[in-house]
């Protein structure tokens, strides 16, 4: 399986692929990027890509696709838009590790609030 974060993978193929295969493809893609920022935890970074791409491929929650499309339409490369959504995934995972319950309504609201301007103002893009 090949992966390029700037191009959406085929949803059916993505969901049908073994998770380990998807992870290897994402890691291989990042290993070949000279322009990508240094990743202190490359496996975690790749795992966030897996979550975002799975949400996009499945269409659940629908706010993920809307957020990604809005960010790309606003000028972010798709890869960077995946990172913006991935940050929200990471925040939700961090909250769960702290014992808080995942709140799908809050996640949807955060996705709906994602903007290019907000991402850039936060120093992320």
C-alpha cells in the first residue's frame, strides 16, 4: 500500500488494508519527506494519521471531512489539514489518558471550529 498525505487514499482500500500495513505506508511516506518538521515520536505521529484517515474513509464523524475540506479550501495543504484534525484527536486521547470521558459533541464542535486562521495563529501552520 502506498500513502501520500497530500492525496486522499481510496476509502475502500484504506479500510480494507490491515492496520499494520497502513502504519508502514504512513511511516514510509514520512521517511521520504525532507520538508516535514522533525517528529519526536514518529510512530505516534503516524498513528494520528491512521485515525484521521480512517475517520475520513468511514465518513464518521462527518465533521472530520467538513473540517478537512474547509481547511484545504482555505489554503492548507491536505497533509497539514490532516495534522490540524490530528491535533484534536491527540487532545482527545490525552484527555482519555487523564481519565476523562470522550465527548463526541465536544469533538464535533472543535472540528467545526477549526479554521486556517486559528491553526496558523496557534503557530501550527
